[in-house]
C-alpha cells in the first residue's frame, strides 16, 4: 500500500514559518522532517512521523508554487492564487507598521499582502558567508557550476546556494537595463526593505565591475565592508551621483570622472608639488600623533599609491583590482607601521585638505570626489 | 428579445509571454455569447494590455441568457500564423437576471487554460438589461432564485415551502465523440467545459420553470450533479426544494429580529423556537432495490438496523408501487400538456403581493395534478396505517398535512434545517439503491455530423432523459413507500447520488422520514379545535409565541400545540403496536409523555432547539468488500447481491461506534457506496450526539461462544474492560453526563426552560418510575457483541482502533457542533485529497483495515495542519470516496475549521455591553480616520476595555489586541493603512506598483468596495479577501445579501506531469486555482464570501507512464455579502465616511 497522491489546500494559505526556513535552507523533505521531529513538534501535537512527512511535503509544494510568484514580486500585490488569513494579516500589518515606524518608503511593504511579504524577505535574504564567496564574480552559468565548491566551503546546502545565486542573477538582470537610482529600482521591483535592497545593489554593482574580492589579502574583509564601499562608490562615482538621476544608470562609473582622475597624477609626477604637499601635511600632523615619523617617511610612498590607483581607474581591468590595490598600496604599509585607524583618519584628512592649498593644483573638484570615497573606504577596511 | 447583455473589456494583467523573441504579447479578446462574437483591438507588445473597449451589446432571448455563459477568450495576435489562445473565462450571468441578486459583474477574473492553468487576469464589466416578459408560454424562468444552502437562507423567510423539484438533461460527452480523436486535448476539454455550462444553465432554467409553475420564487437546497457515464453520455441532474421566500427587510429591521437570520444567534437566544414534534425511532430501513431495465429479477431488501447481534437481515418483498404516475408535464417533456395556466409572475418579483395570484394558482394546478395522478389512491391505501395511530388528534393532524403533501408526487425536501415549527417528528433514515446497466450509445455514426455546441439531444437521444427519469422515479417511489412504512408522510434531508464503474451504475437516494407541519404548505390557518385540545401539553408556550411573532403573518397557530421544544421531534411518528422494525421504546426523557426510540438516525442537521447533553463527534463506518471482476449483467447482479450485506455491516459498525461513545443519535448521516471493478467501498459518516430526550445507551457487552476456555475468557474480559474504559473516557471527553445532572448541559443555553423541564421531569419521574421500570435503560439492555468468528473479533478491534481526536479539536459533519457557540471569526475552509494504491490480493479484512487507516490518517493530518487554530471544530467534514481505477482508492475531504473561545459564553448583558463598546470604538475610528496620531491612540484604548483579552502576544501593539475581535481590529488596521496610503499617494512620486490591502481586510458594505473597484480598475487594484465555507453561515457575521449561485466546472489536463511536481503538485495547483477562480468570480459579483460551498466532483485520472494526468472539478456555493455583527450597527456611519474616502482615494491615484 502506498500513498499515490496527498494534497491539502486551504482557502487561506497556511505557511509554517519553521518549515519555510528549512526549505529556504535547502533541506530535503526527509531532512526537514528529521529536524522537525527533533524540534519536538510531534509530542506537542500528538502527531506521527507519517503525518509530519505529509505536512512537510505539502508545505514544500506550497513554497514551490509560491516561488514562481516570488520571482516577480511586483505581481504579488494582486495575485489571486494565494489568500492570506485576514486575522493573521491584521497582526502582521501592525507588527510591520511598528517595525517600519511609518516610514513612507516602506509603505509598499505594508500595503500588500504582508504574509507573503515575509516569505519574500526570507526568500531574498542571503548568507553573508555565501555572498562573500561569489562577490565580484560574473553571475554566469560558469560560476553557478562552481557552486558545489562554495557549498562545501561554507556548509550551506547546494540548493540554498543555487537559490541565492539565482536571486542575485535575477535582480541583476532586471536592474541592469533600468534607468534611475539602483537601490530605488531594486526596492520597487522586488519590494525589498531598504537594507536588503542596498545589499543587493552592492552585489549587483560588484558583479557588474567584477571587483576582485577573493584574493587572500582581502579575506579579512566581510561582505558588509564591501557593501559599504559599494554604497560609497555608487553614491559618489557613478553618473547618477552627479547628474541627479537623469537618464543614466547607477551601475556604471562616471567615465568622465575617471578620465579626469588621470590629471591627479601631477601630485606625484611634479616633484615640487609632491614636496610641497608633504610639507603641508607634515606641518599639520606634527605633534598630533605618535607615529609621525613613520608617516613622514612613508608619505611619498602612500601618496604615490593612492594617486596611481586613481590614474589607473580608467582601465576597466584595473578597476577590478581597486580593493586589492587599496590594501596593498595603502592599508598594508600603514598597518606595518602600526598606525591606528585614528591615525589613518587624521592622515587622510590632512592629506586631502592640504592638496587644496597647493598653488599649482587645479583639480579640486575631482580630488574631493575621489578622496571622499577613498577615505571612507579605507577607514571601513582598516581593521583586522 | 427580452434582454440586452452588455460587456466591456477593460484590461489584462500578468499575461504570459507569447512571443519568445520580444518576451511580450500582442493580446486581443474575443467576447462570445450564443453565436455572436465581438473582438477588441490588438494591444501590441504588452503583458498588461489596456483595451478599454467599447460596450459590446448582445440582444438575446432571456432563455439564452439563462442557458449560455458569456465566453471571453484572450488570444495572442500573430501576423503570419494562426492566433494562439491564451485562455478563456466563462461568466455565468445568471446572478444578473434576478433583481435581488447582483447587478453588475466587475473585476479581475483569472484567464484559464485547461492545459496551462491560470494565465493572467482580465478585467471585465458585464451588465444585463432585462425587459419584462409576460408571455405565459415562455420557456425562461428568470428571477427564480437558487440557493445551495439546505436551509432557509439567512436574510429570507419562508412564506411557503412547495416541495420537491427535479430535472435532468442528457447529452453526449464530447470526450467520447468521434471528433475527439482528431482534435487537441485543449479543444476537447473546452468543448466539455462549455457543454456542461450550457447544460447546467438549461437545467436551472427548467427547474425554474417548475418552480414558477408551483407558484414559488426560489429553489433552496439546490443540488446539481454530473454523471459521467462515459460512452453512454453525460447526465446533469438536479434536485431542490421549491419555496416562496420573502426578503426580510434590510438592516435596521433585521437588527431587531436577529432570531430569524443569524444561526448562531438562533442557538444562543431562542432555543424555544421549537418545532413541536413527536416520536422518533431510528430506523434505517434501507431497501436495496435492484432492477435494471434489462435485469428482470429485481428485489428489495430492508435492513433493519437497530438489531441486536445475531439478527439477520430480513428480506421482505417490498410493496413497491410499480404504477408509474402520470406527472404533469413540463416544457419539452410533454408539450401536449398546455401551460395555459402558466403563472403570470412578473419577471422580477419585486413586490410580494405579486405572489398571491400565483399562490392561488398553485392550488389550482395541484388539484389538476390530483386528477392526473394516481397518488391520492396510494395515499389512501397507506392512510390506513396512519389511521391506526394512537390518538385521534395525531391522526387528524396527520391527515391534514398528509392531504397537503400527498398532492405532491414526491413529498421530499432537500432541506436539512427547518424554520421553527416545521419539523414535527422524525421517523428515521430511509434509503434506496438500485443497480443499473448503462446503455451503450445507440448510433455512434450520428456523432460525426452533430455539433455538440447545442443541446439537440432531442434528435436522437430523445429517449435518454426518459430512461434516466424512470430510474430515478423508481427509487423515489421506493423512498416514499419506506417513509410511509415509518408512519411518515414526508422525507427531509433528501439527497441522491450515483456511483459509476464502466457500465454499471449504482443510483442511491436517502433521506429522513418525517412528519411536517402543514403551516408552510397550506395557506389557511388550521383547525382551531385541534389546537386547543393540544394546548395543555404545551410546556413552553411562551417560547412558541415568540416564534410566532418572528414568523410573521402566515404563521397559523395550529401547530404550536405539541409539547416541549427540543424533544418533540424525537417522539415516534409511527404506531407503537405496529413498529416497522424491532425497537425499544421508552417514554421521552424530557417530557415523559410520548414514546421515543432508543436510538435515532437521521440525515438532517441537528435542529437548533434540540436538547443535547454534552458535545458531539464525527462517527464513521468504513467498509471494503472485494468482488469478482465481471461484465454486464453478471456484474450488476453480483453488486446487487453484495449491497445489502455492505449496508448491514456499515450499520452495525455505526451502531457500535455510537454506543462506544456513549451517544444515542446520529445526524447528518451520509452513506456512500462506491463501486470499482474488483471492490465495493462503503463509507458512512455522521455526527453522533446524546439527545437528552432519548434513553442513555447501554454499554457494549462481549459474549464469547465457548466459555470453557479460561484464556479465552480472560481475553474476553480484558477486551470488555477496554471497551468499558473507552466508553467512560469518551463520556468524559464529550461531556456526556447522565441525565440526572442535566443542569450542567452546555448545549442548552437558556437556563430558564431547562430548569423548568427538569422540574417537570423530576416530578414525572417520581410518579412514573415504578410503572416504567420495565422499560428501563441502564446496563440491563447492554448491546451484546458475540464473538463467534474472526469477523466479530475484527469488528471489535476496529472499534477500538479509532484514535480519539487530539485535545482542543472537535469534529462533526453537520453544520454546527452542539455545545459550542462562541465561535470566533477565524475560519479556514480546506480540501484535502488522498489517493492510495493497494496491493493486489488483499482479503476483506486487510482491505477494511487499510481503508479505515486511510481515513484515520487523513483526519490526523488535518488535525496537525490546523493545530494553530486550537481550540477548534472541524465542521461539515464531508468525505467522498471513489475508486478511480483498479487498486486505487481516492478520498477527498472538504470541511471548515472554525476556532472558538474556550471560555463559557458570556452572559447576554455582558455581550451586548461589549458590542456597544466595540461599536463606539468603530465609530470613533471612523471619525478619526484621517488623523494618524489620534487613531493610533484609539486603537490603544480599545483592548484594555475588552473583556475577552486572552492571549498576550509578543509585540506590544498586538498584545493590546484582544484575540476576539480581530474583525474590528483588522478593520481599524485597514482604515489606518488607508490613511497611510493616502499620505503615500501624496508623498510618493512615481509608479504605485502595489495597491492597498484595505479591501480585503475590511468586510465593508458593497457600496464601498464597488465604488473602490470601479475607481481603481485601471491601476491594478488590490485583491479582496473572499471567505469560503461549506456551512450556511459565517460565525460572528450577518449575511446581508445573496448574490446568486456559483456553479463552476473545470477541467485541467497536463502532458508534463513530472515537470508540474507529479500528481500531487498537479492537483495541488489545480485546486488552488479553482479556489482562486471561485473567489475572483464572487468578488466580481461584489461578494465577500461563499457559503454552502461544496466540491461535488473531483475526478482524477493519471497515466504516469505517459506523463499525463487529467482532473475534473465541479464546485458550487452561494455568493453572499456579509457584514461583521460588530459593525452592523455602525454601517451607516461607515458608508458615509467610505464615500468621502473613496473620492479622496481617487484623487490620490
């Protein structure tokens, strides 16, 4: 005797949050049942393993049906296939409203079926350890094939890895061709809360420029470090950043700006300017730090490093190495000199400001725009 | 052309990608009604087309309006090749034809394709302009209201109950037509869907005609079924109860008469609304009548069910009246009979006065009936037995009602719940079955030329409906004669069903024999002398007076005579000395005046006024019998010889399980027999209760046949102990206390009459006790189970293996559970389907066990699924079994889980106080609706004042929300969200991708949602929540309008079964889609709920080897608008503010 078919369909869709999480984590039905049995749900509800299996399979099917919709969240708002329990909805609405503090940007979230909304967040949520592995990689079939290695390395099930990867890819594909601010686009098309949308923006941005993040020297950086830097880059270095969101997209760096960065080379090629700059900085720093000597000794070296990075950014290939360059050319030398992050902050502040006092240096706007991002990125990345 | 149908195609959304190159679709729409087709322009390159078409107008006969659905086809335009169909929408416009139902269909409807399922949605507007047609020869019956609900619908009251209406139509099944070999599966499915739509429309129209003929204006308890007979065709048949209904005046008035309309209130407030009734005796005299037109030997068996062990089924040659009666013909059946006297009922019966002429007409026609039919004579014959009844008054009463009833061919009623005072006595279950051989198609060659789109069976299958009619007629006659044998003149809770396997078909009918008051059947008041003489017996005269007040004008006082509510219906209707089956009679435990049987079985719902001790529970008897494979007549004979035994065993099982639970009555009994090639399946479900009026059931005693063996003795005594323990446990579980402690009954909400009845009883007990000792109940008459063979041992094991429901759960298959009243508004309707594959070569016992486990496990799964709703009751648990193919058993369950508050119902005063409180709050809210901060404050005030605050939930706002009045809370939330939304509209620039959730959370009057919808239809509007329930009511809410019947038929087929998640994935999606379509159609009618929902057909076929599967689903129900009771009072305020709101909202968008 065997069960050939077994379905349960409610007028309002019942979703078990615990099982949903198991599904997202890529557990097979059998594994999920085991986890649930260990969780003690059987004793609680006088159920047998058979019942639990049937329930889990049923839930998994519901999620799979739901998944199709989750891929196009905008449709969720007026989809007819699932109905959400009204009372539960009332509770969820209120909780969400509280959480959102009536933030008008999050209205989208409250307005439609909150219940599915939660599924949505969870569906689009990702593991930092996973994203760290694929950050900056091309979101291609090739990368997807390598996911089993990632899965082994991170201990996240392959299924879950695939889902997360596909999410990245889906968002990337949609956003790629859209105009306007990146984060806003993601939020509107995928109805994600602010923070999650920002993270996705970072992922898309990294994937687009194929930033190198996998090198050993970069291993100490977390996804959140990169996401922060990506935010800086998106907000300051893209076309959208200056053009007030007209026409162009956020995904690409401002070519003109990159071109202009070459002009900064004068800071290291002109010997006078370099010395003058050094003097100004040293004067400002003197007495304010314990590591003044090291700073003074290293000034030319560090300055060369930063300006060279700027000058090279016009080549797409060098953009990829942006972070590794920052680490090699600036962070590592500073660290070997035992600079604290306060020291680095002090140094970079004066380094940036002093350039404006230089007589022959004309590229103030570009300099500010460049150094603003560099400074905040370095400060964020300057940790163990 | 008395009707103009207008349709407008507004927009589409979420269309599938039809053009791979561009990832877009060039969609246009064809709108078809009858033979007329209109097209919209092509809206190029969009998945969300905005057609915004002109109004397409169809000028048609109202006959066509009733028969035909409006067919909307969405296509993808293709310049070079044929246009591809995206999908279709069938819209039943019947609800628009009745003035009291919906006025417009407007909303987003899913576009459905039989191969791909739902593919996007389309927004349409449909209206109908009807012109009055006073032509008495007309074939249409617009204006007759149809209800699936098997009681008088909530916002109506019955002026007259006319009686049974039935009709059937037959056609060739397109699936079996010659052309099916060359057309695509899609074309074939669509042909079938369309045909069934047409046939249901026609069937409804014909039934409507019969109703008008009888002088009624509505059909209640409308039950429509399909018989997919395969080669021999497709039968669509329907039965119902014709009534004259009167709408109870709207809101303000209803608020003052809540008794009439709200079921829960009925229970709470007016238990005295009593049908005075007599006697009861559960007999299940289930005759199995088998005679096919080809089988010459027919027989009829009556299985007396209340037998003690060891009794054998008695065969008795029944007095089946073979005489076929000439029925007055209707319509096409007998065109010769002139309909000259057709009632000039106006098309839209707006005034009730217009019914009086038709009423008088109905009498006229029934008298002509009498002339035509032989019924009166047969009536006389059995009248003799009625005459023998004890008490001349009873006889008088009977004669009167009888005369009213016997003018009808079949005194049957599909109702299961009755207006107070209608049901007098219940006799017991009567049922009849008949095994028939389906005829093969006569002339397949004809199929080639025939177009299947019209129902022109007259041409060659002309005799088909005749044959089927004759079959059913036989069975109904049988039922009628059984009812007579029980001393009853009517059958209530009547239903018919079939089970088909290859060419064998089992027709079944069952109902409850009963004696009814003629009040709703005759016009004039009845004999007063008779009433007076009965009056002294009336214990609760106050109660009945109140009822009369409610019942209004037509209420003749004639039948308020008899005794107490809550026990009257149990009193036996038959002659004590002439019992049609072995039974033990005792004096009623409530009134001590009349005789009652020891057990009572019925197919109806528990009358709301019945006195019940404790709670009830679902009781199921399950049985499997193997059968040899056979063909044709041999097969039919084999089946007919098996049936009586099957029925008998089911009955014994039911009886045992009933005793085991310490209960004495079954309600809602439904026995389903399913036939397969190698087995017969029987499933009997019912709700067991302890009727206070009936004697306490004896225990179960086990007797071994060989007392010599000591171990055997021991074995028996352990079993006996087990059984006794189980009985005790069950008594505790269901709160069944012996009648002496009757004060603690939870089921009887009003203390006063109860106390009185107790006093009355104790008084009578003291006086009668001695004389009644011989009729005593106690353990003396314990039910004896003899273990004389393995079968009996199996039986006992089966008895004990039924696992109890987990804590916090109750289950029943009736509308309500006795003893539970304080329902919350949380309901969850669900459908669950399981298919089991059996191993070959199982014994009967093995099969039984498997089948029983299957059902048990299914129940267990349900309890687990719904654990979040505890404490809750699964109501209307409706099991359907089928044998889709050899070695497969399919069980489908549809039910509703309703949670309730564990606490005892509050006192009335307290409740009303609370209500006003809520009302005040709601009003507050309404006023403050545009002020965010203030509003938040109000919501924080509310819960503190709520007396019912139960569970403290995590978040601080929700902690303040009382668990009970979600309804009002949800509403508040929604209004508050609406505000946010308004703000959002002003704040946010750019596209609004998602819109409000307000409509779904707020069960507001239609005006509001309507206007909202129409305002928004262009900018992707929100989805309204539509509740679905198999019950006739929604707890905590009041139905304010019935919008019409929902009757939908869908076919889904796939040839990529694995890709769709296997059979389970396929069916899961399909059922979810069916729900979605039902909800969408109800919402389009302006409704927010479906009541009396049922899934009447779920035929699933698979062929895993070919990766194919097909499924047919037929669902029905009544679309309604409901309002939460808590809001009822403040509705006017709400509507006002709603209008302001809407206009604001409109500006915002």
